[in-house]
């Protein structure tokens, strides 16, 4: 059986779909690849570019891409002028100036590959103006042009864009595979696993089923920031389920981020933690997405009722909705504490 993008861990359905489309000649001129940060979107897109121009893609005995031919080698070493990455360069949005460049460049034929591939990172940051400008190219591209739009939320793209490109989603990678991969590939992971097993388990859970995200978190500064958010979420849930302590709740509330994005992330973590507890009431073997310790999750869930957990979940959902409507950040936290009967 021909192997597809075998260097990637997980995402088997996604790999199979893209490679079989290439082999069968039914590959679309554009795909939207959706998934959380660090879930493998970028790696999949680069290997797709290699597979499109692989010299051995017609060989039934060779993997796709083969990773060894001249075309594959150029792309994997980022030396090919025919694979162009378009991104926001750290800005909040991806503006029309980037799309103007793309619209001009797309009519220059490939230099030495079969396809000219544009990897549009942060596609969900495209402004409406940029999307409308891109639509003109997307509707009638040159035969050699391929567009891979990478995003976390395809819903941010216009319907007219989504209707012209199949949406493929990355798959959650089991924590066991993440552990196996990063501890084998990165000495920081293997060292941490031995010296700080509790924190290592927390890092694996914080990666949210993404190998790329797990590797990012091996940087101490990145992990410390995430660890602070996770501990705040745990303390909030524990406080909301324990005895009434208004002063303690106000002290806890003061630790929440004063920035809208930061608070939204903290609330999302609390929501995920509550989701774990609700599922733990239904099954001791429910898959967990937040708590690294199943025992801790079960103990917490057993300390309260499902009704209380659902009430807290609704409070958090309302807080997130208020944030999306540009409510005052501090007032949002105060309202959350009050609705949860913590103050």
C-alpha cells in the first residue's frame, strides 16, 4: 500500500484525502485546512506542495511525497521559488496589500515545479476587503496555481470563499502519541519528563492535541504563561465548587487578565475544565481535554452536582458572549463571580 506523508503523526484522513486527490487527478485548485494552532496544518501544506511536484508520485511503490527527488528536496529545504508563503507577519489582520501581490505573482508561471503553491497562513485574519480581492483570483486561477488556506476558524472566511475550496480539518492527536513523539525528538521533553513528570503531563494536556503546540510549549517562557492560565482556571473551578468565600473570590478575580483576548482564553480554559467534570460524572473513562490528572477530575466532579456544573458552564458562556459584544473586561469578571454565587 502506498504511504502518504508518512513523516506526519496522525491526521490520517487528511493525508489520505490530499494524496489520493493528487494521484487521481482530482486535486482542487484550493483547499481550506482548518485546525487549532500547532495541529500540523503547516507541515501538511508543505508536504502537499512536495507531493504535487514529486517526481515519483506515479510510482506505486514510492511514498508520496518521496522526500528524496529534486523537487521534494527543494521544497522541504525551503529553496523553491514556486512555494510562496503569505502571512500576517504578526499583525492582527491580513490586508489587501498581500493579496495584491498574490494576484500579480500568480500569473508568472512556475520556475521549475509542476505547480505553483501559495500557502496562505492565518487565512482567517484576511480582512473582508482582502477576501473580496482574493475571490477574483480564486474564481479563475491559472491551471498551475494552488492555494492552501490555513486557519483556526473557517467561519471567519466569506461564504463565497468557502464555497470554492473544500474544507479539510486536522484531527486531534492522542496524548500518548504526542508524548511519544516529543520525548523522542526533543531532549528538553525527555529531560522534563524525567525531572518534572507532573509539569510534563500538564504540558501534554496544554498542547490541546497538537504536536506543534507541544513543541512550542517546551520553551519555558511560553509554558510558564500557559501554566499560569491553567492554574487560574483550576483555582476558579475549585473555588466555585467549594464554600462561599467572597474575599477569596475577589482576590481570585483580580488575577484575571485585563486584556480582552487574555480573559477570553482564561474563560475558554474554565469552560473546558467544566466540560471535563461534567463528562467525569457520566463516565470514569471519559476522554479529558483539560485535567492531566483523572483522579483530580473525578474527585472534583464527585464533590458537586451535575446541575451545579451546568450552571457554572452557562455563566462562563454568558461571560464569553459579553466579551464578544465588547463588554467591559473588569465588569465581565465581576458579573461572572456574582452569577456563580461566589461574591
